[in-house]
């Protein structure tokens, strides 16, 4: 079975790699790689070190958010273990399609450990969704005070993402609405899909509220990290821009069009922050530093994953 799927996967992966490299090459050509390199060389390390520290703290906050959901389903996994899984997921994010490809690895590893695959998939989906929903809401609130700073197109994108995101989440959690639309009958025909939906609903309002609260703390860290990266490059623009732009870029990374969001991220930073008066080379450098942070945290996950594999091999050797 696995062999029959490989031919279909290879062209898709090759296409995403091509798109990533093509987008990145296009952005570098338009902006100028020499100017980008000069911008990076002048970065202030103290700001970068603090920003990287926030990125690492963010991994722990993400793991805590996931734990809140798992606890609600009676799945007791330690925070340290979930943090390790999040680091591992970040490692695979750097090699898998979109900026959330590592979520599949987290689902697999948790399903293997807990022997509850539906709950593993459901909690990872809710975990990811709550993060995006809070980002959209933060951007929408920020837009009320700073709509004059951006173009009508960007304002419209923020409003659309917010209402579609929150409206879609509310719709999916309303069982009677799904029944009226006949979607539950469709899900019932696919047992695994029905089990995942039931696990999402079983998290309950209290756990979802806790996950949303954790997402608020996480997104404050994410925006602060981006702001510190900008300060390290001597980019001095209003914090409102980060509240408006980071949610849009985060959404773009979910789209399955590139590898690890490479190229998409860079294009997003250049297009959006140019509206704040940031030069294209500096905006591109900001995005590349964010990507470098992802690679750095992912490298920790890669080391942890390798160590787990080594321990497993030693365990098999002693049996």
C-alpha cells in the first residue's frame, strides 16, 4: 500500500519544493540579496538573543496549551513530554509542506504513546486552531485603532479572516447546525472522521477557553519576538503594524503551497511591511531571521528525535 502512494507524493513534494525555491529566488531577485546580507550583518545581537529566548519560551507555552486540551480528555501526558513533541514537530516543520507539517508528526507520536489516535488528531487540530483564532481576534481589535495605517485591502483581509475563522469554529462546534446541513451524516459514514469530531467536541468549553487564554499569551510572545527582530535591524515602526501583519503571515504559512512556508513567508513580510515604510531588504531580512529561529528550535527537536531513536535501538538490542 505504501509503495502505491509514493508516486503520487513525490510529484507533490517536488512541486512544493519548486514553489518554495521559486518564490524565494523571485523575492531575492526583486529585493537584492547583497542588501539583505548587509542588513543581517548589522543586526544587534542583544535583541536577537532576547527574541530567540521568547521563541523557546513559546514552545513551552504551546505545549501547555496542548496539555490543557489533553487533560480535558483524560489523557495524562507530562508537560515535559509534550514540550519535546513540540520541538520535534518544529523540526519536521522545516522539511514538510506548509508551516504546520510537523503537526502530523505530533499527531502520530501522541497517538502511538496514548493509543488514542482520534484524540491525538482532534487535540492537535484544536491546539492549532485556537492559536490562529486568537491572532485573528488580536488583529481585528488592533484594526479598530489603526485602520488608517494600512490599505483597504489589508483591512479587508483581516476582517475576512477573523469572521471566517471564528464563524467557522462556531459552526463546527454547533452539532445541531451540522445535523441540519447533513454534514454529521456524512461524517458518520467515515468512522475515523466522526471519532476526531467527537474528540474535538469532548474537549469542552472550559478546556477550549484555557487553550484560547494560552494562545493569547503565546501570540503576545510571537508579536514581541517579531518586534525585537525589527529592533535588532534598527527598524522603528509602530507596534500596531505587527499586530496587524503577523496574523496574516501566520495564515499564509498554513496554505499548502510551499515547503515550510519558504518563499511565502518572505513575500508576505516584504509586501506587508513595505506599507509601513520598511525597505524591502530589511523586511526580507526580518523574515529570514524568523525562519532561522524556526530552524534553530527545530534543530533542538531533531537532536531530541535522534536521541529517542538511539534509545529505542539500544532498548531493542538489550531485549
